[in-house]
C-alpha cells in the first residue's frame, strides 16, 4: 500500500467512529405516551390471540366425543349429549350339585348360566335402543331388542322384544336376583314377548304404569320373532310406592298388580301350552301330547293372568312377595276345560354387613380390598314358594303318574357382594311334590347352587 493511501485512511478513522454517535444523537427519544401506546398495542394483540385460542377450543368442544369407562360399563357420548352408545354385559358361572336323586337323577355340573353382552344407546336425546343376546348354556337366544321414545317421564313408548309387565321377580334383572334361580311363580308369567308398550313414572316413581299389546306367549315362554295366530294379548301393570317422595321408614314400600288377557289357540304341531320347571331347571309338569289329535291337549280360548305383588326394603332388611294366577281354556279331543293354576312366594333377606337391601340388589358401602381390611357386603336370605295345578287337569289333560299336582320349595342362601360388579352366591334349595310318580309322590329335588357373577 502506498504511503499516501495509508495516511488518507488514517485521517478518516475519527470520522467513522464519530458517525454512530451523531446518528444516535439525532434519533429522538420515545415519550411516555408513545411507550404506553406501544404496550397497549401489545396487550391488544395478546388478547386477540387468546380470543382466537378460546374460539378454537370451543369449536373443538362442539364436535369432541367423550369416551368413559367405569363400574357402569363403557360409553361413547357426543359433545352435546344428543348421542350415546353404551357397552355393558354380564356373565354368570353356576354350579349345580344334586343330592338324594336316585329316582330322578340330576347331573352335577358347572355351566355358563348366562353370558349376555348388552348394547344400549340414545339418539337425539329422546330415542333409546337396547340389544341383548344370550350365549349361555350352549345356545344363542335374542332376549331384548327394542327401541323406546322418551317423550317425558310420564309417557314413554317402547316397541320390540322385551319383558311384558306382569311378574315382580321376572321384571327384576337377573343380576339382582336374591337367589341363583327365580321362584316357582315365575313359571306362570311370560319371559319375553314382542309388542308395543306405553309406560311412565308419575311424581318420580310414586306411581308407575305400563300397558301394551303383545303377540302373546305361553307361561314361561320366550316369544319368537313371529306370532302363530291373529289374536294378541293385552298386558299391563300398575305399581305404587306411596312414600317414595316423602322418605322415612316406609320409603322402600311398593305394591301393585300385573295382568294379561288374550286368546290362544294351539295345533297338534304347536299345542300352545307350557311346561313348568323346578328351581334346578328340571321339567316337572307338562300336558299330555302324543302327536295325535285325540291324545294332545291344545290351548283353546282365553288365557288370563293376574299377579298382585309387593316388596318392602328398609336398611338391611328386604322382603318380597307375589301371587300369580294363570287361567287357560284347553281342549283334548272333544273335551274342554278352563284350568286355573296358581303360585306364590315370599322371600326375606338381611344384609349382615356392608350395605342396604333393595329391589336392585346391594351396592356395598366398601369394596373388597384385603389390603385395606374391607370385604364388601354379605347378605343372608330365605324363601318359600309353591305352585298348585288345577285339580281338573288330572287325569285327562296331564298324566298324574308323571306330573305332580303341586310343588313347594324352600331355600336359604348367602350372597357376597365384593363390589358393585362382582358377586358370589351359595344357595341350598329343596322342592317337594304332591304326586307325580307311578305310586305316590315324585322324589324330592335337593340341590346346592353356586354362582360367580361379573356384571358391568
């Protein structure tokens, strides 16, 4: 570099260092008002961003789906609550062990008594549906398949296949039964039927009613998907709980009556008459049927049922009673009769620890948790039931050498509720018969039941 150039750049250095200082001195300082306005602008920007985030979250909430699981099952629910899908179900693993069964031997066995997945849902907050098949005992049967419109608590319309509104113990869920098997009066009421029903609860359940028109099925029958004749059954029930709203010691008192009426007419191929079963599910009564017109008893006219019923629950104590009368016109050949069969039961229970009795079972106050020294709830129970066949049934319409004139059963049981979903049961039941053997009475049925149940 030439010496002249070097001295030129050396002379410019003071100017280069002085220029930023002069530029800074020329920039005006911000006033307090300017700073306040700048801060206000930043606050407005942040507020708008927060508003946008809230609007985005609200929009997502409108379309979000809530998935829940717990002791009441699994459910998927829309954000607005208009649509709901629930998956529930229960499994009952039973043991049946007979004793003193030399004449009428029973098979000691373990069995899947019921295995029922339940699909329930709601559409547009008003319309409900329920589908419940059963895969227990090696068969597949559709028990419930119906839709219901809930216009108000006082007025609901149900259509499909479900329990007709007659028997008290039959209307009780199989998961809430006091004993492993229902008592003898259940033989005289229908199991499931197809029809349309109107029902409702007044004043929160102080008065409950249900009335409907059904295809009509035999006692203990589970109606198939189509009727076998043009006649239909009218069935209904009114149930009162007068002290439910007032509370007090009588809050758990309920009583009512169920009834049905219809025309049933059978054929030789389909007689339209029932068989009756013991608590151990062994058939002990059936009508004569040899496949010929002269030797087969047929339903031939009006069939009516009447069932006064009631229960009382207070603290650990529970009591249930019902009576059923089933009246059917029958014919064999040219001889007809109007047969009236009756049955009744009383059952009492006491929750000895951990909960309170109710028609819907026991919900333990503390669940089974050995680490916390809590054991759930325990309940003891006793029951007596009896079924009487009309004297006019014998000998023309049923064979007295194989069909008893009556059956009476007494039972005691112990129930252990580990939690709301798990239950263990142990029952001892003995059934005595009047007649039903070639000489004398049919052999007593003595059986020990066990059950392990999971329901959710």
